[in-house]
C-alpha cells in the first residue's frame, strides 16, 4: 500500500503541476460558457437581417394578414409585375422571395392551398417559410369558420388540454417532474461517460509514455508491476476528483454571481415585465418557477450523490484497469487504437442504451444494462432519479465491486508481462495467454 501511495502521489503531482492542467481546469468551464454564448450570438446574428418578401395576392384576401414585423417585410405588387420581379430577384441582395397567391376561384380556398408559390433566390430559411405558410393557413381557417357559422371563441372553448395528476403508490405521493428527472439522468450519465473516457485514456497514455522512455524499467526495480499500475490509476483518480471539485466550486461561484448581475439589471427586467405579453404570462411563469423549485427540492439528493460517487469511482477503476492493460501491451499511441474499441464499445452501449430506457426505467433492458458491469456504471445512473428499488441498487453495486476487483486482477497480469515487452505488437490471443500465466 505504501508503494501504491508513493506512485499515486508521483502521478498526481506530475499531472497537477503541469501548466496545461492548470490552464484547462480554469479555462474549460469558461470555454464551455463562452462557446454557448458564441453559438447564441451567431444564431441571433444569422437571423438579424430582415427578409424582404414581394407578394402578389391575386385573391386580394391576404393584404391584412401578411403584416410586416422585425423579421419579415411584405411588399405587395400587381400581378402584371410578376415577370419583372422574377427578373430582378436573381442575384438581388435586397429581395429574398416572391410569394404568389392565386385567385380564390372555387371559393373554398382549395386552389390557394395547392397552388400558392414561393419563389426564392436561395436565402430564405425553413423558419421563414413555415411562418408564411402558417399566416396563410390561419387566414384560411378563419374564413372557413365564418362560412360554416362557427365562432372562433366557440371553437377555442371546445379545445381541451388535460393535465394528468400522476400518483405513485410506491412512494405514496404525487409523481412530478419527469422532464427534470430525464434532464438530470442525462447530465449525470454523460458526466460519468466523459470522465471515465478522458481519464482512462490518460492512464493508458501515461503507461505508454513511461514504457517508451524506459522509465518503467527503473521504477519496477523498486515496486511491483501491480503496485505501479494501481498507483497510476489512484493518482489519476485523484487528478479527476481534484479537477471535478474545482469545476463544482467554480459553478457554484457563477451561480452566486449571476443573481447579483441580474439584480443590478432590475430596471431592464422591469421594463420587460411591463410589456403586455409578459404581464399576461407572469402568473403562469411564477407558477412554473414555483413548481420547478418544489420538484427539484423533492429529489432524494443523498441517494443520488451516493450513487453518482460510487459508480463514478467503481466505473473509473473498472475501465482504467482495462486502459492500463492496453497501454502496457503496446509501444505507441497508434497501436492503442486497435484495442481501444474493447472498452469503448460497451461504454457506448451503456450510454445510448440508457437513453432508450428513459421511457421505461424499470423495464428489462434498463434492468440488465444496470446489472452488467460493463454498462452498469453508466446505465444505473440514468435510473437513479426515477427511484430505483434499493435491492436493485445494492445488487448492481455488489456485482460491480466484484467485477472491478476481478478486472484489476486480470489487468495486472497483462500489465506485469506487457510492460516489459518492446518492439512487438501482441495479438488478442497472446494477451489472453498472459492472463493464464502464474505469478
């Protein structure tokens, strides 16, 4: 144990003292937030231009329907100007499209529905096209309601939106917030997948680097190969926990700063609230915020945290031992690619298989994915917010603990032989033989 701790300490400080680690630990969260801001800005900037639409309404019934706004500007022309508009539209930077609405000869708007044309010069997006179609379709619906003698208010009163009050008999309380549970499940699952993958690959590359530099030959003269492997895994684990803890602290700090910034902008917020639509919707918005807060507070956070930490550590140890064995069996990063698929494929099955079980977290697929040790570190976390039975959680953890110990044992046998082999690419058959050698 002393030697393992010494190797772990060396591995930890060699990575933490690296300038790249310090820079990326601090900058990564800011880069993620910045990337989101840039994407939002690019989306807004890309849609900031006003679309100019020339309209030829041969039915003369849509002049008041097609109203210009900040995004689309409608200009109406006579039918005899269609050819001239088409000729000038090609290559024009001002005019984006020509909308031709045929005459309503049949009186029931069927011809308008089938023969309305939108001629573009190639720079009119799907959002604008759908908006134009909705405006025309909404007008046709209103006219047909008037023709049949049905009032719009009467039709609106016939519409119904049923809200189910779901009651969970197992918990003896109302079951709310399925959407929030799905978001939480997806976030926790993706975090485990990314950290296990990123830091597992770090262990593998560290082993390959020391093997290439022949440093390992000096190290194993003082420690056993098993101690060296476990020290590397433990050291990288501490690096992962350190980096993750820093990100949590930074996230909490940002969450404390943002309300202060929002409070300093209350004048802007008040101006928005004073707008008519915001005033009308404010009761619904407050009700939604209150309900969301109640749902978030109702989650079993002690169980979620316990499960997340347990599966994070066990899953990392399970897969890091595989990555360490791969690193010991090859001489360079290029050769690792043919073996990386072995841990990557079950992790991908666990990740994407888990998302398919969100509609039925207690189904047979979800159950077995959360029991098989290759997928359980990822799949069980998907189910945790949905109140998994305690016996299933205990069984899954027991299987994972036993499997992790077994995987570390097998990986150590590969590591013991592979770490001293140079200039030869081992086959899968040879690696399987290494597992059968006696210590």
